[in-house]
């Protein structure tokens, strides 16, 4: 599988891997698993969407932010695989955190932005278990943060 070709078909590219913004590593690899730290919707060092959904960030903008989180996670994993995505066994799980207004209950729709992109890019290997959780706030005021677990060989 050449993920870069699939990205190009969709008009997308992987960004430079985002740097950690605190005292952690972007990913840890152990026993055939790569756990990617929570990814924010950063592009060129700037958050693309901030504030709670839906009062400050629309559902649509938050779905796009979730897709940006996916691209950032893949950018973190790419060098760990030396660009060889044939080593990917599957996406095991994603955890989606959505900064939400108290009555907002569509976190799963925000998460769909990430889930659907993973399947478009990776096919069956992109199907995963998932949690979508509403939270009061996220780091740096982000609207969405997503953590990922990949199985690799």
C-alpha cells in the first residue's frame, strides 16, 4: 500500500510530523503497537478550529478538524514505518475528544470525520474501535483531540 498515492488521489498530503507541546513523546512503539499521543487539528503550527462545539465551532468545521488530526497522526507514524505502509496491520482504536457545549450530544458525528478518512485511506485496515467523548475543554483551546492505536509488523 502506498498511502502517499492514496492521499494524492484525495488531494491531501501528510504534513511535517507535529512536535510535542509538553512533556511527552508523539508516539510510543511496543509489542507491535504504535500508540500516538493525542493529536490536535494543527496546520502550519496553528490550530484550525477552536472552542466548544457547536457554539464556537460548527459541527462541519469540527469534522474537518478531526480529519486534520488523522493527517497529523499519520505524519507521526510514517517515519516510524520508514514510509513502508505495508507494515500496517490495522488501525486498532481511536479516542476522540470533543470540546462540547453542555447540551451537545453529536460527538460521534465529529468522530466520523476521522473514521471515514481512515477507511478512505486504508480500506479495511482503517476500520477501528472508537470512543467519542465530550469534554469541557482541550489543550490550547482546541475543539478536537484524537489519540490513535495502530498495529504494525
